[in-house]
C-alpha cells in the first residue's frame, strides 16, 4: 500500500445519466411552479406570488397542468429509480445512527449504496404523496372533474370536494417539508449538486457518503482512473 | 357588478389587511313566503331578463324544474316537491325559490383565495366581483347551500347578487318586483322579520302549527329568508339544509389549516437554516478524494 | 267578469273550478292571496289535477273533467235541502216565483221538444205562463208546483251526494266539505267569488257549466256583491275586447246581433230585439236596442245611413246559419266550400281541434293570408317538419301570404282585461323591419277593394263603397281616431224639446254616455258599451289614478270600465229591498230615500226605487234567471251530459251521448272514440311558463318549460311501465303524439260509476316553430265538436290511449 496521497484532480464518478437529469429537472421546474402557484392560493398573504404567472386566473389554469407534468415525471422517475431504492437492512442501521447524519460525521455511519435511508424515505414518501395529490387535485379541478365524469362516470359530491381540499393542502404541506429537506440536503452536503448538474460526483464524495456504491462502480469499471 | 364603493364593503375575500373601517349600513333582506308562492317562475324569468342571461333550451326530465339545476346563468330556480303529508293525508306541492341566501357569515367568502373576488357590503349583500374572480371554484365548496356555479366559458363564479345594481339606484330586486303574489318581499331585515312574523301568524291560523321562519343561526342568519309552512322540516323543500353551517372541512382548510401549514413549512426552513449555521457544510475532505483515487487506481 | 280583479280581495271564499287562476292568471292571483292573508278568506280548488292553484289552496277536491254540472247541481240540491238559501234575494231578485207554462217538461236527460234528427229542440214550450196584463204570472209564496223554484227542486233531486260521487269521482266526503263551505256564503253578509276559465267553457256544454254556477250564485245571493260574482278569467290580453267588439260571425259590437235571413227587413229585425219588460215596472234595457244599432250604423256608413234607407240596414250581411264559427269555417274549408282565408292573430293549426282535419282544410284553400307578429305554424302548415308536421310542399296548392304585423308592445291602443277595463297602452318598442300594424293592412285592403269595385263594379259594391272612412290619413288610421269613433259622437245638434234654444247634444262633440244615444241618426257610436271611454274630457282609458276611497277595490279613476265605468255589474243587488247593503262593511251603493249613490256607478237608474225596480236590468223579468226561456239551445236548466268521448256512460241518461243539442258535422261523430278502445280521460291545459303558442318563440320562456310533455298518475305509470322523463305515445281516434312523461302524485285515478278512470294531462304549448323544442300540438288529439250554444271546442274532455316508447320523434 502506498501511504502517500495521490496528487492531481479527483477522480470523477458518473452518477446520473442525461435522461435521468432531464427527468429530474422537468419535475423540479414543475414542482417550483406548483409550489409558488399552490401557495398563492393557500394563504392570502402569498397571493402576490400569483403575479409571477400573470395573476390568479393563470394560476388556476397552470397549477393543475403543472401537477400533471410533475406526476407523469414522477411516474417515470419512480420506474427508473425503483431498484436502487428498495429497502435493505443497512437502512435501519443507518437510521439508528441518524444523529451522526445530522451532525455530518459520516465516518460513524455504515457504508451505503447509491441511496441512503434518508434518500429512500424521500423517494417513498413522494411515491405515497404524489398519488394523493393527483387524486385530490382532480377533485378540485373543474376540467378534471368533467373529464372523470364524462369518461368514467365518476362524480364527486361537494363533500368529497371539500375533503379533497383539506387532503390536498395537508399533503402539499408535507410534500413541501420533504422538498425542503431534499433541497437542503443537496446544498448542505457539498458536492451533491454536481450529480444532477454534471451527472457525476467526485470519488471523494462517493467515498464519504456512498462508499458501497463507489466500490461497486469501481468494481464494475464505471470509474476511469487517471 | 361593482356598484358599491370600497367603504361600503365590510368583508372581503382573501385579504389579510384590516378591512376598511366601514360601519354596518341598514341590513337588507329578501323574504320568500313559500306559502304564497304559486311557482310561476316569473322570478326566474325576471332574473334572466334583468341580468341579460340566457340558458340553452333544455329537456324535460319528468319534472317542472327547468333548467334542472342552478347554472352560471340561472341564479335562481324554482324547485318543486310533491309531498304527501302523513298527518293530513293531503298532497302538498312545495315550491321553493332556490338561490343565494346571502349569509351573514358567508362560506363562499371564507373559502375564496382571490383577494376582493367576494365581498360583503355594508348592507349585507354578498356579491361576486368578477374582475377579481379567478374561477377556482373554492366558493362552491365554501357554500353550505350549494349555490355558486363556475362558468365553463369564462371561468368566473356566478350567483344571485340580490340585484345590488338595482338596489344602488333605489330599486328592489328584479325577482321581488316580478312576483305576482308578493311571495317575494324585500326591505330591511328588521322589516322583513316583522313581516315574517305576520305571515307566520296567518299560516298558524290556517292550521300550519309548525309554520316558521328560516333564518339559520349556523351561518349567523341569512339575508334571504323563507317563511315555511313546515319550518320543522326544511329538507322537505327540495332538500333545503336543516341546519346549515360552513362545513368543518372548509373551516379546517381555510381556518386553522392555512396558518398551521404555513407554520410547518416555515419551521422546516428555519430548522434548516439554523442547522447550517451551527454545523456548516458537510464537505468532502482531500483525504476522501485520495481514498477514492486509490480505490480507483487499485489493480483490478 | 261581473266584478273585477281588484275586487277578488273582498271575498270570503274563492272557488276555483273550471280554471287554474294561479297557473294561467298569476298576476290577477295576487287578489286571491290578499283575500286569504288579510281577510282570512278560504280558497277551494276543484279540478281533475292538483294544480298550482291547488298548491296554495285551503282545500282541494278532485273531479273528473266534464262533470262540473253534476257537481254544481249537487251543491244546489245541498243548499236547498239545508236551507242555505239567501231567501230575500232569491224571492225578489230571481225568477224563482215565475210560473212556467204547462207543456214544458224534462225527463231522462231531455227537455220537451227534442228532435233527434236535427240534434235540436223546438223551444216553443220553454216559456212562462203569461197573465192577462201581459206580464209573467208569479207566485210569491213559491207554492205553485209550476213555479221556477219548484221545477228547480225537482230538477236537482237526482243529484244526491252519492250520485255526484258516482258521476264526478269526487269522494262524497270531499264533495260535502266543498258544498258546505259554498253553502255558508248564503248568509247575506258573506260572499263567494267564482273564478273560472276554459275549464268550463271548452266543453260541449260549456255555456251550461257557467250558467249552473250563475244559478248557484243567485241562490246564495252572491251576484252584485263585493267579493262575489261570476268571474271569467279571460285568456288573451284582449279576448274580452274581441267579444265586446263583436268579432264573432253572428255578432255586432256591444253584443248586438247581426241580422239573419229570418230578418228580411228593418222592422222585423227591430221587433226581434227590442225586448219589452215581462214584469211591471222593470227596465228591460234592451228596449234601447235600436238607439245603439242606429248609432252603430251611423259610425259604419256615416252620411250613407239615412232614415230613408233604414240607416243602411241592407248593407249588413244576413247570416243564414246560426254562426260561421271556427268549427263551421274549417268544416266548409274541408268540404271545399270556402277557398280563401284570413288569419289575423290566429293560429288555427295549433288552436283548432283535430289538427289532421285543419291541415287538410288549409291545403284545400286557394289562398291563405296570415297576419301575425310571429312565424306561426299555420303560415307554415305546408312545410315538412318530420313527424311534427309531415308534408310534401310540392303537393300543396294553397298560396300563402305572410304579413308581419306589430305586436301589442309596438303599438298604441287599448286592451280590455277580464275586469272589463279598457286600458290604454303606448308603444314600448319600434316595430322591426317591414312590420305594419293590423290597421294599416286593413286600410290598404279596403282601399284596394274599393278601387276595384269602383273600376269593375260588382254584385253589391254599396257597402264597401259607402263605408265611412273619416280618418286624417286614410292609409293609416290612428288608434286614437278609432277609439274616438268607438266611443261615438254627435252627428246632428239635438235640442231640448221644451226649450229649442238649448242644445242637449252639440254636433261634433264626443258622446259622454250611451244613455244619450238616439235612434234617429243624430248620434254615432261604434260600440255602445264603450261609450264614455273617450269623451270631451279626453281619453278615459289612459287614466292612471290609483285613488280608491276606503279601499273598496273599485279604482274608479283608473282607465275605463264598460259599461259606463261601472266596476261591479248588477251592483244594485248588493243592497236589500230597502236599498241597504247586505253587508254594511262592504257597501257598494245605497239608497238614501231619493237616489242611489256610493263607491260605484249604480247599475240601475239613479232614482229607481229599490222596492220597485229590480236589479237585473238586462233581463225582461228584471230578475236573475234560475230557469231560462228559449235562450239556451240545450235547455232551460243545465243537465249533466257526458263529454262526447267519455270513459263511462251517462249515469242519469245512459242512452244520450254528449250534449244532445250540440252540433256534430258529418264525419266527425265517426271519429269519436269509445272507452273500449281509448280507455283514458284526457284533458288539455296551459302552463304558467307559456302563453298559448306565442312564448315558445321567446328564449326565456322556452328555457323555463322547454319540451312537450304529458302528465299521468303514478298508478297509470306503474300499470303501463312508464318512467318519468321517458318517452310515451298518446293517441286518440284522430291522431297521435309523442311526448315526455311527467309521472306525478298531482294526478290520481278516480272511481266513476264503479270504474277506475285514469286521467292524462296534455299541455298545449308546443309546435313546430319557435325557440322551444319542437313538439306536437295537443290538437292532434282533440275532437271536432263545440259547445251547443257558442261552439267553443271540447278541448277539456276526450279519450286517449297511452304507451311507453323507446325514443322520441324523428325531426325529418
């Protein structure tokens, strides 16, 4: 073993393909639209946000369609990322040491694969929340309701629609909280953003946060050295 | 329908700033004595004419109710119910003029997310301001009487304005003016309550011991009130709500919900910021990079 | 109406029977609600259907359509037996005490003198016993078995509550409840108002339906009183004006009659119309007939009507049949005997019975002129509208001229309402496009006809050539000019015979009242009952003064009521023999010892002593008629006759079908169905949302009631497997329609003569033109027969069958 540190630029490890990144960023844009437009109708103090889109009427039109885009994007992303997000024993070990995660002392955490348990939780919570948002969103969307009624004969009562409003709002708040965690984590954990921008991370990022994944990538010859 | 000035408004939808310091004007009210109504639909016709609205010619579904429901153009509708009174054995044909009740505590206004799209004037009329309406349909969910209808054509919500435009020039609502039997009366709420008292007295002498006024407390009273022969059973009249109030779901959504949601989101963001300040970024060290490089360069 | 819309509020009991005031007359109905809510008046509705009127009534009793006479005669029997009779009124103000001539009789549904082959009576025996003084014999004790009162008692004896139930289907307890409530108004200070309309007129015994109620009102002492009376709810806004002006083939304005071919000369004509009093001291107002007639002739022919030519009597046509009514006109058209037709404000292909016959008749015309503000079905009878009006236009040879006319809102003029008020109205809108007023079109026609007669001569050009045409612009006479002419004016000065320097009437001045009209040609009046509507003081019809001293409901300064601005007819009968009001709280007029005065114009000479001159001044007897001489074609008393198409045989005279004196044309009797083939009793009617066949052209009305439907009971629907809102076919012997079914609790089967009778309700408002959905006119089904006296078609009672069908009609 050579104890001397290798010099030169860090090795780069590919993490997301081009299509995965496009999928992600379409969702991201849709999400931001949903977030801003949704909040503008959620609380009067935020109604000013509707101005970004050209006013409340535009928001009323845009928000459901952005939701449709987001939901379809998520469906593709779900299929794409499902294998890497299957739960495993390590996830529970990782979670048991969550205090080291929060304090950023990764050296005390078990080696994880492509996704740690926190990332998997984001994935699975979205997998649960997106359908809830879609169903409740349809019940609040006049053209959506018309479509359901004319195509499937499904009719929502006024109480269904009222319930949908509450569910949609609650689910949206949860989604936003998770989204904040997701974005914060990407910013806090330096070197993460480049995975979704350049498609690759440095080897050191992989070594620090996803060592098992890095080893697998190296073993599979996906990492070019030098 | 903006015929009132800002200072005539006591409540406005989706507005966090303090309402203008308007005092209550004379409260107006429409009183509909169902026992004097002959179901002629003159009110419906007058409403269409005055507001210059037209409905497509529909079909007959085996009843006299036409159109079959309230629509963005039909702001008032006669609803017919054939009821066999189990006590007397007699048939009663109960005919009710449906339309906006102009609640003292309007659910539509509570639910509306568009600032100023729904207002309550100092005289208590609840009115839709179509310039500000965004067509989201939240008012439909807020209403305990199932009244507002959003147009599929211009995506604005519509309902009875209590002819606020006619009132502004000293006229009574078109329906009240057209009513041939004075079943629809219009005046101040005080006058109408007194009138109702009289009409209920007449009904009681005619043998309707349960006659009474429909001015539901669940919405703090309404500015369209009914005199009913069977005030103990409002639902007989084409499903008039027995005890209407703004749905608890709507209260949860547009009451505590909007504050709680904002608090949760804000708290999460604050925690993140605090965490960052305390912990700083989670950085990859040079050592990590070296370890990775060593791993990568290790012979296969 | 004998009273007025604004008088309804004064009543103690409103009986709506033979009408549906809330539905068809919603505006006037406010009076009923006011009476109910301010006076505590009761509202009773008797109708085959639980109507909109019934929805606000205190009591509802069902009745089978076409059986009202049995019901009312049953009520009369109830009143007589229970001594619910206003005796002072009956003894003095009716002909109860008059003695009827030996020879008159009634048995098994027929009066004496019936000739089955002619379907008519020889009415010779229907008259009074005359005394040597030339007056009718009376028995004030009502003991004489031949006096009217005793004949009446015998006549109604058969109409027991059980018989009433058997005929009408009204359960006995309900009948008795209604009878009792009605009978209570026999108290001198109580009044009942009878509100009726086409539910009584559109029967083969329509006139007798109304007469029967009039008899009951006399027995109860309710005629002439505030809150009483016989109140016909007229349909069109000016149908009252139509009859006043004499737009019937046998009438002249003011209920005068056209000469018949039995009146070859002026003297004969006069002798048959100037009625002398039949009781001493009575008015018999028709004694003045020739004053009105001559004044009318002066209006018509001006200077050409002179004493020497009997005031142009010979210019008038002499009618050769009882009347050229609508049914006869279409019968003749159908037979090829009439080949040109003017349809002015009339849509017969919708409104005349048996559409198939009407359509065939129109197709046989050489020309048809339709004057109407709307695109009527009649004008388009030749167009193909699929099942609604199948046609091959190329096969129709009739030339149709459609002349668009102004509607009432685009024109100035007067309308006469049910209260007999002539109300002036002003144009509210400009007539569209090439529209012209009816008057303009008529003026052009006359002008051109006159020119043709002048140029080419003809068999009898005189009447057309001599027609008085005094209008400023002969091409376009103005409504005000015509109104002034109708009122009448002075043609020649009339001086006081006692003081030749004093002019009683001054040439050129408007007449003030018909009492001053003269039979010497010195006055003119187009319609004597309207005289007073446009005087030297101006247009009385345009008055809009709402003052009404003591809230009597008279509103004497609002518009003008004929006759003589009198608001309640027979109002003399509101006071007793001493001239004091029966009910001091509802005084109309009162005798102060020297003259009559009060809130209304007295319907009697102002100085006529109350114990001498009786109130019913138009009758020769001076009193109301419980029994009538030969003036009704079908009998001195009403009799229950079944409709021509009836679900049961007549329980009181099983062999008689329909009204035995009603005219039936050859071929029409053959298309009357029987209960065996057509088991259900149908009735046609109107809905509030529509006005006849007009408002289906209006988008708003079309929305409120868009589609043709029929109404049936839940029981019949279950029996026939018909669902509410589904399609049904309804057919009679004459035609078939497809409609939506409205299954309702408001119609219930009745038990008549032991048989379950189902009722099918058919509203009339749909056709193949207009904004509403296309539909079938109810007249596809209705029978071609009218009332025996005035030929109003029997639209209210006929037979049909019903079946559910899978889908609606095919348009084309």
